[in-house]
C-alpha cells in the first residue's frame, strides 16, 4: 500500500473531481460557495473544484487560525492542506505540516486507544489518518504513522465483517455514529490516497445503513439501548449514510437521505460541503414501503420492527408502532446488561429503556465512588430495562455495584478487565492483562451471554425467541427464555419461562414508563401513557400476580433501597439533560404470589391513542396443567390472534392471525432464525 505523491489525495481523485465539475457545471463561483458553505473545508473544496484562488486563500487563513488555536480541528486542517496544496506558501506549508505531524505523533502515542471494539479507536484513528495522509511525503514521521495505523484498520475490517456483518454496533446505536463515520471516512481516504479499496468490500459498511434506518422511531428519536449520548437522529447519521451511499448506491438509503424530515438530520452550515461532495442525485430512490417491516441484526442479537414507515408531522404524530427486542453477546464498556429486553413506541415512548447516561467513567475504580453512580448501579443495569430480575440476597456483583437481582456485571471479573478489545492483533496490554488476552478471535464463547434462538417476520407479525440464561449467575438461575410477538399493528405478547435454582429467589417482570401507570382496581390490567400514545398490559401468568408500582420524584432510579440521582443532581458526573432525553420515572414490577422454582409469565399488551379507552379481549384457552399455554387476543376494530406457547425446556410456538373472518396467517414458528423475505442485503 503506497500513498500517491500528488495532491489532492483525501477523498478526491480524478473520477470524483470530474464528477464534481459536472455537478457544478454552469454554476458561478458564488453558487458553488453557497453550496459548500464558509468553513475552511468548504472553501477548500470550492478551490479544488473550480480553482477559485480567493476561496482557497480564505480556506488557508481559516486553517492557519485553527492550527494556532487550542482546539484543533484536524479534519478541516488536513483537508485544507491537501485540497489547497498548490496555493500554500512555504511558510504556510511548514506551519500546517508541523501541526498535523504533532497530531499524528499524539495519535500513535495513544496506543491502547486503538481498539477495534471501542469507539475511541475510531476517533483517534480518523484524526491520525487524516493528518498523516495530508502530509505524507512532506514530513518523515508520516511514514512511521502510516505503517502503524494500516494494520489497525485491517483489524477494524476484520471486526466489522467477522463480528458485525449485519450492520449493528456492539456499543449501541448512538456509539455507532462515533464509529462508522470515522471508519468510512478513513477507509475512503485510504482508497483515494493509495488505490487500495477496503471500503467497497466491507460487508458491515454495506449493511450499517439499515441499522440506522430501522433504529429510528417516527418522532426522530432513536433506539436508546446501551449508552446513549445523542437521543435523536442527527447529522452524524447523515454523514455516515451519505458516505456509505457514495460507494454502495442503495436506493432505499437514497430515499432516506432525500426525504428524512428530522430537523437535526440536515448538516449545519459548516458542513454543507459534505452534500456537495457526496450527495449524488443520480442514484435512484425506492420508498421504504417495500422494505420488510422487521429486521434482525444477528451480530447484536437485536430486532427492530414497525407497522409502517411514516414520520411524525407538526401536531400530527404518525399512526405507526415501533418495537425493539434485544438478546445477544456482551461487547463491553458501553454495553448494558439487558438481554431479553424490549421497547414499545406508539405516538410516544411507552415501554421504555430508562435511566440517564451520566458519564461516570472513572468512578468504577473506587468502591467509595461507584456506589453513588446512577450510571453503573441503575442505567447500565438490568433493573432499568424491560426484562427479568431474579433476586438472590446473597449475590455479590463485580465492582461492588448494587444487587438489583439482575444480570452479571461483566465489565470486570475478579477486578480484571473483561472487555473485547481487538479482533486478533492485540498490540497493546490493558492495565491488568497482557496483549491479546481480550482479543475476540482468541476467546471464543467468552462473551456469549444471550442468543436469539428463533426469529420469523412477515408483514403481519414478528416473532422472536431469546435465551438469556447465560446472562445471569448460574447459582441462581437455570433457565430464562422469552418469546416476544408483535402482531401488526397494535398487539404485543410476551411469554417467559424462568427456572431458578431455589424457589425463594424472587422473579420480577419489569415494565418502565415515563408517566405514572394506572392500575385497574382488581389488578387485571394496567396502562401507561406518554404524549399521544397509550399502552394497556393484561397480565395472565402467573395467576394473581403481585403488581407493584415504583417511581415518582426521587424514586425514579431506586435500587436496593438507594435513591440514585441523575443529570444535574448526579452524585457523579452531573450534567444538564438534553431536551429530548427520555429518562423515565416509573416502573411496574410483576411477581408471582407464591415462590416456585419454575414460573411462567404471560403478558398481553395493546397500543392505542392516548384518548382511547379500548381494551383487548383476552382469554386463556387451556387448562393450567396443559403442555402449552394458549391465549386468544382480540382488539376492537382490529385483528384477532391466537398464540400457543409450549411449556418445558424446548420453546415452541404457533400463531394464527385473523381479520374480518379471513385468516391472514396460521402456522408453527421456526426453531431457528429465518431471514425476512424481501431483505435487500
């Protein structure tokens, strides 16, 4: 792999320059400047496209000012150096080259930051790559930096394609845009600078756009699983999608780029040049109406499903329902302990992922500080999610976090860091483990905590079966399998089989909400509302469950008697809330009335508009001692579904869906994952 001697070399080659010249044909310099914006990168692009020296000189002046400041925008300085190379005076070239060489040295020196399973490696990776490629041939250190980071990007591609081929990212939806943006920018820059193309052959880069498409709700907020520092769809998603589509030319992605109405999805004025550089209007569009309504991301054990592809309009929320289900591996750091959890959205967040991402990293080093952290004791923990607790009063969790009855704390085991780092190269040791000890390929099965055993989706339903047994301490749990069914467009049925090692280990089914739940006087149902949506839950099993409502001011993050504080009141890293953050304030805990080793939970849920009083008609259709649990659900003016779930240690199910005396579907569910019909890739 050799870096070409000529400039420009970052993202611009003869083909792209010819394309840009055609795109701006007949436009004045003022027109092109308006398209590119007034940032140094935008002005530099104007110069690269039409040779306007005034724009180039302005770009250089801005880059020199940035280089002399404390906060260095490496990307813009590197692009200006590369794209305006022919305009730089010797003194300007020396000043910018020195700054970029310093950035490259600092990046290489970060060493352990270069981890392919952690977002930090991508941030330092792109910064170092941009600086190095810009000054390659002008500063001798660039050769050393280049030789250092090329194998690092090779390990990234292995991680992407051998672990995350379906397109998801193990640190969560929001950390995806700290990763994929920097990755595709770097791989594209390597392609234009060297001619070696790792981008167009990367399966993850090809499928990742669908992760971003399926994970956004009709209101523009996104799947909040795992650590979430950006609650809404924004320009980070646009940047990744537009670069991916510059290579892959996907008509569905093109439609989203052209028609997504979320305000923050558009680039701010300082980044308008990215649309000029990458948005190709010649790519044909396909509306999402022909996409499957569900998609499984096997790499993360994640399913997104919806009833339609509409967006909210002003004062008119879309009538669609969106759900998620997660049961997969543990990928470390920003991952949560929430296998077999689900979320439900309809005109508002109803069954939610609760808690707040207070950035308390560093507190885990000390038992005296970690015990105060809402982040480690609530937000990341099982109790903050819609899944199951199994409480053993004698259980001690790693790092001294509170005993919530939840899944294993895996960030450290016996004090030793237990997080996947690289795919197979392991160049740098952790603070407490040698090089390569946490490489994915060298530790098969080490982070296998959950698995989606079965999945099937049509335009009428989505069925998922998740096994989260390994997520819990084997001393308290023998088995936990959840079967989750979404009947389009308004019914959700959740069936759980939980077998504890001792009958006295209390099992707790969780559902979190923003507003206070309303419970029927006879305990036969409860409902939650938020914004314009309403969710009714009818608990059928266990018989006569104990329902407890927890929450309200001061009790939002209650764990083991401790009232954890978040946001501006956090005892850790206090910070103001984003206006779009959905923290939640309430939860329903559902427990069996009598202790038993084996318990079944069956909950039927129905979404409606907030002002509706409609209730589902729900009936168990077999005797308690039958080998299966069969339930019939009818909703006013909608569908009737009959679902049967096998009892015992071999999960099986059948579904029958009727509407207006017509059978829409009837059949057994598979015991394996079946990919959706019509899935583009």
